């Protein structure tokens, strides 16, 4: 620090005040440095910090001048040089949970690494270690006299030479950039600078990891295999009369197929997808446009459901999957979620339609089980929605809405597992059934009125339950609910002996004579029950 002195003095007092802080001469809480020489070098101060510098002269005796501002300045940025690059934590997905605050205050030209735009007179350095081939750099909350920041990504190292990979610029309206073809385990360096110096600017830096999208296939399984091997996957299931209808070409059905999680954040590991468009367009990321595919006709059953709800118009681009099954116990169920490109723009009064129509072939009664839990309200964009994505109408059954994607160049959309604007949470389609009765189920989805803004329903693989037996909570030492040596416990399977024969097992071995639905146990072990539907050789 230096200043101009008029006249002779014995010494000077110097005080550094955080920039912009009013200073009236009260030095309480501040460090006053006394020096008999100038220029004056301060002790070590916090890096990257702006200060206003005040000086007063100590004349003869106790005479002192008033405090005068000698100027303003900053200490050097902590990451002004490449060797002091600040590590950025890598988030495991597109949620910015861990980040670092950055600043160009006190930045100088490090004279290292080429740039694409201008001159990096005030650059700072960051580094991160890639965990996968694709990462997203997010720079947000840019505040200061400069709001456009320039970046350069380098490979290599600070001492042995840096190789420029790409250049980008960031504003508060353009917060992210995607880095592709990275090598996991490799450390990369990022230079951040502005074209204006000095730049009194702060910001936040985040590294995100977009997960891969789901994978779909229209020919990995035949449609009957989708039902028997993916949806139900139960050797006891008696499934017949599998039929389907959807848009198709030489590769197979275009609106019905198989999906798998593929390392994404999707709710299900795998299952069946039915779409009013093409399942090939269902995997993420969420693109800016909407899906408007499909070439099949509508469906009469869905048209009738619309009419019953007081909705005029017809359906287009229907995908329909139907089959018969025989009930084993008194309940059937499966898990599903609904996704649509109509979320957001059209959720207030317009929705594609889908239904799960369950018909008891003995009674002829048909019920739609694609409904909001504990209601008879069909699941749709208009019945499950969040107001924050369209403020022209209120939320409806918001607890069943899962998430929305803007579509385009935002981090969440780039990491979206599916290419739809919104989706529900996983729900359960279920119904009471009569053991031994044959049921027909029709899974159908279609565009309403037009062929645009497609929708899809995802059904979890292996979740189609034809009935199970619940023997209650495990009694174990670990859970502190184990039985004492002299105690007994009654296991009641609830199996109807008019419908089944049963056999109890202990540790996998049949218990002689234990062929009733109730078993009293007095020994430790793992107890199971096999229930065989009368007239069938298959046990559950």
C-alpha cells in the first residue's frame, strides 16, 4: 500500500475496512497497523477480499490527521493460479446438492492455457475428477458488475501442459453446459474469466452427473412374452387369449414394448410400456418439443369411457393389450405410473385417456381399475396435476404427481429418464376377484381428439399379482420379538380349503400331517405354506 504524504510525519496508521462499509473513524473491531515507512505491506489477509484502505498521519506529539481514504483494492484470489485450483465435488445426479462458491475478486492473468474469446486478464481455476463420460457444468447465481462468464475446459495438468477441450460462456439465463466424451477417473481443469477487469463478481459452481435414460425395445420380446415373462412371471398363472393392437411396422409393434431402467432414476427396473405414440421416443432426455407419433385408430372402449365422463370427442393412436387370466386368490393387482407430454400446457382441461378394464367373464361385470387410489376417479393429466406447472388452474390430487421436466437445456431435463413433460408416482391398480373365475383385462391408451402430445403408461415387470399368502411379521431375535422357548405361535394363512389344498413346510421340508390352513408352531425355524388351487398342479 502506498499514498502521497504532504509534510513531515512520525508515522502512519493504516486500517483496512471491508469494501463498501461506512467508516467514520471508529476503529473498534478493526486492526490498526502502525508503520514508519511506506509503501506498507500488510500481514496475511483473507484471499479474494475487497478492502477500502484508510490512512492517518501521526504528527509530533499527540497530533493526528483525520482518516483519509487511500484507495480500494483486493487480495489475490485463492485459486488465481492453476496449481491452486479449487476442487468441485461431483454430484451423483442432476441435483446440485454439493457445490462451491466462486469469485473473480482478486483474479489476475495466470498466463496458462489458451482461450477462445478475448483475453483472460482475470482468471481463476477449478478442477473436478470425472466419474462418467458425461458431466454438466452449472454456473449460477452470477452477481456483480460482470454477469457473463467465460470458461475453458482442459485436460492435462498445470505443470506438464494443458490441452484445451472446449470453450463456453455462462449467464444467469444460460447456466449449464454439457461435457461429453470424458474419461472416468481423469481430473479436468476449468478456467473461469470475464472480458472486463476488474470483475467484482461472485457465482456458484456445480458439477452434475446426468444418468442414462430408460431403454425400450419393440422386438426383444413378443407381446405374449411381455405378458407371461415380464408382466406376470408366475408359473402358476393361467394366461390365455393374448391380443394386441397398436401402430406397427416391419420391426414390430411401435406403441407396445419392453422397457428397462438402464441405470436411470426411473421408478421401475423393467416392465411393459403402452404409448399413444412410439415407445422408441419414450427414453429421455426430455426434449424441448412434444411427441406427436402414432398411426393407429382409436378405441371404442376408451371412447365410451370419455362419453361416460361427459367428454365429447374420440380417440386416436390407440395401443391396446388384452388377455385372460384365472384368479388364484381373492385379490389381483399390479403397479403402474402415467406420463404425458400434455402435462403443463394442457393439464387444466385436456387429457389423453387410458384404462385398465377388468371383466369377470362369469358375471360380465367390467370395472376400470386405472383410478386414483381409494376413488373411482380415472387417472389423467386433468385429475393429477401440480399448479406450479400451469397456474391457470389449481392442483388436483397433487400427492400423486411425481415430477415435471421443462424440456430442453436444463439439468433436470438432460438427466430425465423419460421424454415426457410430467409423470405420476407409482400407483397400484387392484381389484377383488373370485378364485377360480376367469377374467379378461384390457390395457389401453390413446390420444384424445388429436394425434399430438403423446402419453404413455408404464407397468412394472413382475408386479401383476394373482394372489399371495401373508403369514404376518417375522419373529426374530434381531427385531426383539422372538418367542421364548416355552411359547407357541399360531400361523393362520387364511387359505380357503374349499379352493385349495395346503402343505406347511419348516426350513423347506414338508411337515408331516400339516395340511390345514392354521399351524401352531413351538420350534424356531422358517415356516412357509404351499397352497395348490384344486384342479391345478401349481402351488403358490
